[in-house]
């Protein structure tokens, strides 16, 4: 059985994490994303079970009590969590699973699964990050200022990640993220799971 890799991808809001992850999913069918549970409301264009599993606070509490989450965290007053069962199932199928999580969630996962690969997506500058947040048209001025302040806290954690990708040129950042995921498949502990490789190394 070839167990897939677990890749933790974090970034400050507006750095382009979601778009980059979507682009690598489209480029490689062996890469999948773990759909998180969240207590926040749907945004325009989102679908339950596609972008997130949208649940009420009571349901989220129940899942915490049952130990259903690999990690969970509070972000801007809303809660997000990754299902342990879904991650394990997809990895057992040989898929490389991406978790889009904040640095707090990444800490929780690394404590339980130290073999997880971590990637932090950085904006080219704070000025560009602010331009992107304002250009989305999704948040009020106060919310944008809060996100910018939070971004500085987030980026202070970037040095703790295995890889840093600067999303200045989207195509270049896409290629870098895709290369990280694909190179993980060549790690010795992953390759030796293949029968042919195991026989060669006997």
C-alpha cells in the first residue's frame, strides 16, 4: 500500500493560497484537498461539501468531543477543523492530501504527524497584500485592517515551515508548490512502499 503524503499549506489572508491549491489540484489528479468543517457562513459562489462543510457551533462542539478533528482552530471568530477520518482515508488511497490551515492548526498536526510536509505562501509585499484584500471586495475597511494586522502575526510563523513560496508571479508559485508535492513522492519511505522498489532493495 502506498500511503500518500500530507501537505500543510498556510498563508495570510489574501496571499493567494486557495487559488494556488486549486491550480495544483487541477494539474495533478493524485493531489486532493481535505474539505474542512467551518462555523462561518457561506460566501457568494461557495457550496456546502465543495468549499467547506458548513456546520453550526453545536455540531462543531460534538465533533470536537468525539475526537473527529485532526486539528481545529478559531480564525476571525469562526472555527475551522479538518476531519481525521477523511485525511486518513484519502492518504490510504495513495492520494497526496493538502490541508489548507492556519499556523495554529499546522502546529496541532505536526505534533501528531511529524512526517507532514509544511508550506507557507507569502505575498510579495504588505502593500500588494493590502491591494489584493481591497480588490476582492469581500470585506469592510475595518475587516481588512484586522486581516492586515493578523497577516503580520501569521508571517512571523513562516520560518517554522519546511518550504516558503512567494506568490509574486502566479505561474511560478504554482510550479514551485506542485514541485514540492511531487518531490515528496520520491522520499525513501514513500518509494519503498512500491513492490518493485522494495524488491530491488532487498
